[in-house]
């Protein structure tokens, strides 16, 4: 099975990727894996990518494409896999379409976890934790609210929110996600590979829906 997963932060994509890897014996290939493998094999493209990683900058499309090509053309290349985070842009997808026949690979499906922005904001923004380092108890305004607003049930310390979980940060990440992903989704829809899965169901229901959608039953 060869899959590409697409979904915004908070869509549960990571959880589903983990289940697919465990239960279908697939190799997980996230962008981190692509970059680490290139650096560990010390390829020329790996060396070119290193400065971007060290500065925390996004690696340019061309370079990511080369890293992916390196990964799939090496002797012990991954055969069955879940790609997560690649292709990230339409340009990468078009390039990947041209690479696949050279590898004798076909994608079986591109699975999109569909959830609207307001739901993502509500899922991620609600996360809080106890500010007491000895406690650190996690809370969620919707699914696991503290008995008293803003106060830890266990130790009475104030609750805090990580900067990543602030509403403006999440909305900014969603805007970037849509800018690059909407065209990608349309591309795979036209190719007949797109499988849209509602990300509102419980984890096991979503997993069952993914498997059913991939197998086309
Ligand atoms: Zn606490």
C-alpha cells in the first residue's frame, strides 16, 4: 500500500498515520524522515539541505524533490509507505507524478482528513496545562475542563496555554495550510486518487473509513 496523507493540524492525521504504519506494516515517511535519511547518508542533496534545517527554514521545493528522489532510488528503498507532509505543494505533486513511473510505483490513494477551520481552532485552542512543573496536568476547555476556570484541579496552580495553541497562531498555520494544500487536493481529485475522510468520528471509525476508502469497498 502506498499512501499520501493530507490534513490540517488537529485533524488527527498523525494518529491515523501511526495506526496505518502499525497495522498495515507501512513505512512512515514524514518530511523529518526524508531529511534525516539524506543527512545520515551524507548525500550531496542532504548537505545542501542542512543549512535550511539548521536555521529552521523551509527547504525549497526543488531540494525536497531531490531528497525524495534519493530516498526512493537507493537500493533498500521503502516499498510500502505512508507519506505525510510530502507532496506539500502542487509543484511537488506534479514533480512526484513524473518520478513515480520511473520507480515502477503507483500511489494507491491520497487520503484527506476533512475538518473545518473552526473545529481545528476549537480542538487546539482549548488545550491548557498546569503551570506547576511538578504537576503539568493537561486540560482541555471542551473535553477535559478544570472544575474552576483557569485553576488546576490537582494542585491549585494557574493553567497556562502554549504559544502554539493560541488562536492567532493556529489561524495563521491554517491560512498557510490552505494556501498550499487546496490546489494539491484538487490535483489529486482530478487524478481520481483523492479519498475524503471526515475527521469528526472516533479514531477507530476514522481508521475503518480510511481502509474502506482505500480498498474501494
Ligand atoms: Zn497542577
